[in-house]
């Protein structure tokens, strides 16, 4: 995720929190139907924000996944060496843990 996308997401979350807080404050000062409407608006705002955040997370993970695939295809030998190194490191750690038991 780029810094500008992270900043926009952060601003969206802050705006959402402020909006929900306003609706909840309004509900606290109202009774009956007016309070229910204020709570409903808060619920709607949260649902919309959740949908936006899920969409952004999907787009970001799709971009990150594509970047990983592109890097692996561009540098297959380096990728294989990294995977082998990680496997060897895990093997050493597992062996040490088993030796301690």
C-alpha cells in the first residue's frame, strides 16, 4: 500500500469514527424513535465503512500478490535460494527445539 493510499485510508477511518461518534452523541440526547434513527444512521455508517475497508483490503492484497508473482518470475534463482535458505533455517530451529526436549 502506498503512503498516499494509507493516508487516505487513515483519513477515511478518522472521518468514520467522528461520524459515528456524532450519531451516538445525538442518540444519547434523544429518546424513542429519534434515538433509534440516530443509532440506525450509526449502524449504516459502520456498514458502509466496512464495505469500503474490505474493498480496499482486497485491492491492496491483489496488487501485492501480483507484485510478488512478478518478482518471483523476474528472479527465479534468487527466489529459489531464499526459499531454500528459509527451509534450512526452519530445519535448524526445529532440530534445536527437538534437541532441547
